[in-house]
């Protein structure tokens, strides 16, 4: 049994202006102890996926069909009480913006204690003591427990966010662009910390980011998202070394290198498909140079092309079958 | 007293790109804004084509404006949401009374063809364009007066990877076509490496190392530049990186302490670093480093580096 | 925001539709009405004192809403009074919006001493209750329509000033303002061509909300005989005149009172509706 299983999930955002298909038939599983990277550009549906897992979609978001099963229980069928138990206790989330994800009027110790006390029956004092230990684990001196978020730097706040998410020993940690707002040297610290914690507690990790480098360093598996669907999935080594989907290839080619020749960058032509106006067939086809008749008509399914490597592309999967 | 930028000197040569890298709060954007006179300077001078910009009279200053332009980071706030693309692009011509009527239309059409804005977009509003296209409009606006020097203040930081490549290519093409000099400000080392001829690394309001691009990446000497370079996550799964983790956070630039500003976070700091401020000194032709122990740094990397994440 | 979306929102906003339609009816009533009435609004006719409203039993020729203590037709006075009220409200709203916005933009854009002086002026006007200020000014200047307008402008420009200053403070930090500066734009170009278009939405909302308020204050002043003085009709002085006969001839108070209430409500509805329609944050 997988820890988390998403099957054929369709999510729509309905606003006054338009209807957007944020997710269209997403399939994804996360095993126990696995670190999965979810990569994609703006509007690919990364955050929507995370929010669906926690059944926390904003009011404009509607699950059209499909299911998210956590340990074989659908999160959409859970009661309010079960959901509260799921969020924070079993699945914890780290947010992108360390500035706004902490409440400015409570000390960091109080905020972590609140998480603990929401899920476990412990005294205030005990919770505070545990918060202190957690803070020390993420590299913040225990003496700072009575500090307010405004007294901490961005990197430290993100550490507090991580400490709070670890408070109840979650089985799955969802990190939504946790280092995007941070500087490179601070990002390196946080990544190192997350890697250590993940090996220490064998927590499953879902790392949402647009930065392929972070995934290469932190994750075993990677799922590349485009226009609300996974278009390539496999081990990081496989996917990054032998990318098959034209979009994945384009993404990797578009990143300037730190080593070697400074060649002209290869940009992917066209613009990211808009969720409000998805093209027929393969959503990537208007930008794809290998596009053929079938690509315009039919949406390709995710097909196994090698051990630990799946791709959703008519061209590619045809070649290798 | 806030010393956002302290004692920074550098030169940009015609047709060259100088990359300015550093983390948030290091003052790299302040440098750009002071050059464009969007922020006041406390002291120092800026010589543009042999003319002191800060002391120039009103007419000269107005003309210098034409030759120095800036491209901003945020393509959402850098375009006036209430104006059409056409009126955004015609602003420069109107202010400098360069063209009117049919002439203006012709100039704008030429500008659009040059940077690749479809003419059908001219009557649209900024919010109808995607981030990349908005940034192209920002570039077109900066180039409309045919400047010779352009400050690029994090022009691709808020864009997606696939769009970022397009903008970088455009900037390089425009440089060749119009013989532009760029001051390219960014926190992303790989982007800066790609576009710059020379690179200056800033830390807490000071330049700590400046050299040509190849040297910065193959023979970095300042301990901060070394750590910064090692901190970038690599996509290449086969490259093993020796990572140097810096202690703590970037301190506030308020009332900096004497001595080397990097010393509290430095992995090779010694007692003397806290007392003596290192000067930017030339260690090789065109390669300047502000560190007392610059020559020893590369030998010490092995001891300081932690096992890389990808070694696990 | 495109005009299509705005139109769609207009149709969907109940506040806007109710407010807009009622306001339009009131405006038409006030503009066209006076040329159709048969009686003179200011001429006494002591033989016809305190006639009851005869509604439409005599058609438009009769005293639809009855007559007052001097035998003047109540309906005629209502229509003519409406014209005065709306005209004054229009002049006051336009003048105070222009005055307040210009001062507010100057304060917000220039900052420093200009900002300090203008903001302290606002504080002074905000700290004195409007009615007391108005009474004091009219006591000095004397009662006349011009003075009434001046008083109303003085008591309402502060809102526009504060609003536009705050919006300018936000807008001037945007990068497109810096971009304009780099192109060599002058301050007046930046203020009027770059910043002003970005604060118009907020201003339109405030104008539509303030309009009803001005009518109400004008009525209050006229009620105290500080505004439009009899025999010229105004809803305020009509209510004041009818007050004595409230128990015996209640329509003298009720009719202009109802008219006032409906008008103010309609403009408040319109204001709320406009806010809903133009709110850029709504998705």
C-alpha cells in the first residue's frame, strides 16, 4: 500500500471571469520514506496538487472527479475531525513565504506549542519544552523560543516553519517552494537541514519547486508537471540524464550552466498553456517541434518506457514500445 | 545610519557586460538605482562618457538620461496597468519630443520588430500579456531612446525558466545589435555567468571580488564567492559539489563593525580579520579580491567543505 | 479590467442596479420635472392652505401631494427642491473631489513639508465636527447659496485628499514610476499621466458614496435655515416648515422626508454597487 495515492484527479477553478482546469487527470503515488520532487512552471498545478492532498482547496476550487487516498482513505470523504488529524499530524506543510506563514503576534515557541497541543494532550509547559528541542534540531538556539517572528531573519523563520511542521512527527512532509524566497547560501543551509531530517526520521517528502537543481539534490523520484498533468515521472537520475518528454528536455536545456561552454540558451518556443484555455490533445503540442497529427487530437497517457521511467508523449512512447 | 553601499568603485567598458551578483541586502540593486539617480548618493562620483553625471547641469543631465536606461525586475509593477502597450512605448518619444503622429507609429513599429513584439499587442493592456512578454515590453521601453548603457536589475528573476532563456537571448542579441553596455544585476550565478564578460561579487554593500567571468568560476579567491558558488544546487546528477555551508544569516547593514564584513560568517576567518579591513587588491591582472588570505583560500576549500548532498 | 467584465458585474450587482435605476429616475425627475409642473413653487395662494394630497384624482393638474401652510403645491416644491439639491450636490462633489485630489496627490507625491502642511490641515478639519464648522462659517459669511456650497466643499474635501494621498503613496513606489523618471519625465507628467489614472477607480467609488452624503448635509443645513432660505424650496427647509404641523398635516414633513431618504439611500446603494463593480481585487 502506498502512503499517498492520487488517481485521475481533476480540479477546476471557477471564477467570474473563466473556468480554469488546474488539474486534469493527475495520477501520482508517494511511498513511505520516499522523497518526490514535483517540478513545473507557474500554473502547472503544483500547489493545487498539494492543497488537494490536504483537502484545503480555496472556495473557487472544485474537485470534479478522481480521488486522493491517504493510507487507503479518501481525503474527500474524511470528516472535519479526521481532516484536522490528517493536517499537521500525518501530513505537514511548509510554505513558500516564511514572512507570512507565521503569525506575527505569537512567539515562535507558542506557535510550535500550538501545533503540538492541537494534536496531542500535553501540558503547556511540556509542549514548550518540546518546541525548544525542535528549534534546536533545526539549528535555532533554544533561548530564542520567546522571540517573535519579526525578530528573526527569513532563513530562521523558514527553520521555524520546518520545526513546526515536524512537531508531530508527520509521515508526509509537503514543502511548497520552501527556499524560493531565500538567498542561495541560506537555501543551502535549509536543504542540508531537510536532507538530514528526512534521513533521520524517514519521513516521506513531497518537494514542490521550479528549481531542477534542488530536486537533483534532495529527491529520489521526480514528477514533471505541465498544464495540470504529469508528463514525465521517474527516478531523478533517469529523468535528468535521459529526459524523454520534449518539455523536460526543453526545461533542462533552458537552464544556464555553471560549468562548461556558454552556449546560446535554448528557449522553449511559445507560452505556457493557460489553464483557462487548454489546447486539444497534448497540452504541450503548440510548443512542441515533434508535434504530429495524433498530438493535436489525443491526450497522451503516462506510459512506462523503462524501469522507473514514465513519459506522456505520443512520439516518445511510440518510439520505445 | 544605513550604509546600503559603501565605497564601491567599478568601471563598465563600452560594449561590455558587468555582472553584479550578491544576496538580498548586499546593495546590488542600490548600486543600480543610484546610477539611475533614483536614489540619492552620499558621496562619490559617476563618470559617464567623461562627464560627471551627478554634477551635470539640467540640460546635460536630461540628455544623459537618454543614454542610460534601466530594465526592472518585476514585469508586473514596471508597466503602468492603465496604459496600453503602445502608450507605454511612446512615452519616451513624447518626453523627449522625438516623434509625433505617423513618425511615432513608425518608430514604435520598428522598436516592436526589433525586440519581437507582435503589432497586434500594441492596443492591449499589460495584464493581458504573460510575464515574459511584459518583460520584453520593459526592454523595448528601455531601448526606445537608443541608450548606450543599460542597468538590468534582476530582469529574469521573476520569470519561469523557459521564458528566462528567451529574455537572456534577447538581451544578448540587443547588445550585439546596438553595441550596448550592461550592468547586469542578479542573484543567480548561472544567469550572470551566461551573460557577463566580467563579474563583481558584492557582500554587505561592498565589492569583495571582481574579475573576468572565466576566472570567477575557475579560480575564485574570496571565501564568500567560493561559498556562494558552492551553494548553487546543480542539475547535473553526476557532478559532485563540495559545499561550504556558511554560518548564520546575512547581518544587517546598519552600523557595520570594523574589520572584514564577512568575517563573522567566514570559514577561514582569523582574529586579525576582525580588526583590519581588507582592501580590494589586485592578485592577478584584472582580478581583484578583498581578503587578507585570498591566496590561501583555494587550498583550504577541502577542509571547509561538507560532504555534498549528492554524495549521500 | 475590460468593459465587458464591468458590464457583466453591473448586471449582477443588485446594489448597483437598484441604486443606478433609482438615481437615474431621481435625476430625470429633477431635471425634466420643473418644466412640466403647473404651479409656481414660490407663489403663495392663501385660499388653498393645507389641502390634502388628492393623488391623481384630478390628474397632473391637481395638488397631487397637497399644499403647505402658504397654499403652495407640495409636489411642485418637491420637484424644484430636488433640482436645487442635486445641483448643489453636483457642484460640491465635483469641486471638493478636484480640490481634495489635487492636494492629496501633491502631498503624497512630494512628501516632506508639503505633505506635512496638507495633512495637518486635514487633521484640523477632521477634528472639528462638520455641522459646528458649517454653522460657524455661515454665521460669519451670512446665508446664501454660494456660502452654502463653500461650506459643503470645506467639509467634504478632506476625504478625497486622504484617499488620493494614500493611493499615490502606494502607486509612486511602483517600478513604472521609476521607469518614467529614468526616461526623463517631469513631476507633472508622472503625477497626471502615470499616477492619476491608477487612482481614478478609488475616486469614482468615493464620489458616488459622497454624493448622497452631501445631499443629506445640505438638507440638514437648510433645515436649520443655514442653507437655502425660503421661499426658494429645498427639501431641508420644506421639512423644517412642515415640522410645526407634524401632528395635524403630516404630509408636509413626510413627503420631503421620504424623498430625502430614498435619494440618499439610492446614492449609497449606487456607491456600494460601484465599489463592488470596480473592485479590482474581486476575482
